[in-house]
């Protein structure tokens, strides 16, 4: 696991050294005297870079392999802001997206891997197969990334097939981990308020709002089922859902298994600051325990609280029917 994490860190450094908009495959192909397909296989982790190739890349891109080793042995506290271009993603963006999926896949032979999320936005495994919600998050991300003089309307946002498949693949593997979710009680209210605002300023039509609304009702049904059964239907893995009695100010995700911890602090809606530092993980894990104490568990025995929460969210979503 250590070598795999170290190798992933090396690939992260390669992506960060080459400008996001550059053709990563062309740069590496020229550098290593390889065909583009051979480079793509390496970026997809179907074939590892050889020792000679790693040394060549490290030398030409000025990547310190010693520093990578220090980072992964927790001699420093690493934080990496993973900035991904979601609307017109390059191969380097897909490499970053696939990194999390690779980590999830690596746990398939590991006993009791666990994930947790403290959040005021819908978790990715819940919304990514609902194209209108997914499109709205991409729209909002682009809206806040665009220049202040020009904004892209919702109808012009296109989810490329490769992006959809990449995100669905991550969600599929994420559901193979035992999970704890702490939701802000206003999780749907925040989203509905945003949708109404963009409708009022003319960037989303009423018909598009109704499509998003239908997706939200379907997600709410899934939350109802999840909280009733306590398991992902696809994998049978345990899921606990908590509703926080206080607002969630910052969104955190953690993933843990034997000898491995990953922490992500969400940033810029769809991106995140990642760390494999053990102390950082312990702080977020402590925060999760604290949030649970200030929350109501609606999975399993929390039937009364679950009914109240679901009714509140249904009414909030239904308010989108108003012209």
C-alpha cells in the first residue's frame, strides 16, 4: 500500500507540474519517446511507468522523489489542492479524477474499509447518476469560475460521456465501503435556494427547474430507503445517516483502511484539499465523532426523526413547483 500511495503521489506531482490545459500525453510522449497510447495506458494505471521513466520525468520536471517519500512517511504534513476542469476536462483532469477511484479499488481485499462525510451538499454517490442535479452542480461550479461579465446558462452545460462514466465508476466503488454521513439539516434548502436564484436571474428555465426537482425527489427517495435499511442496495455495505442539529460550515471526507488514511476538505464546490497525513485524519475523525454527538441518527431506530426530516425536505423540494 505504501508503494502504491507513493506512486500515486508521483503522478499527482507530474499533473501539477504540467499546466492544466496542456496536452499531458503529448508532453510525456515527447519526453519518454513513447507513443501516445502507451502514455495513456500509464496515466490510466494499466501499465506502470518504469523506474527509468520515473527518473527521466522527475529529472526533467524537477520533482524531488526524496520529498515524495518524506510526504508519504508523514515527516511533513501534505496538503494538495486538486483543481479539476470539469466542463472541458483534459487527460490530466481525468487522471486526477481516476485517482480516487483507484484508491477505492485498492480496498477490495482490505478488511473493514470505511468512509465518512460531513456535508452541506449532496454526497457524490447519491447524485452522480441523476443527470439534472449533476448538471446543476457543474453549472454552479462554472458560474462561480466564469468571469463576472459573462455567465453560461444551464442549458449550455454539457456533461461529456467520459466525465459521466468516470464519476459513476467512482460512486460504484465508493459504495463498497462502510459509510457514515452527517448531513446539514438544510442540505436541500441550500440547493433549492440556489436553484431559485438562478431561475430568477434567467440562467435556468422553469422547465429545467422541474427536471432538477424530479431528480431531487428521486434522491430523497433513495435517502429514505438508505436510512430505512441501513445498507447500500448495490453492495450491502453498511450506511449510517445522521442529521446535524447545528449547521455544517466546512465539508470533510475521510477514507480509512489498514495502514492508510485519506482526508479531503472540500473547496470550490467540486474540488478538494487532500492529505494523507495521519494527524490530519485523526483531527477530522475527532470532528466526525463530535458532529455525531450533535446529530440525530435516522438510520435504523431513528424512525420518528427520519419521518420528520424527510417531510421537511419534501416540502422544500416541492416549493420549486411555484413559477
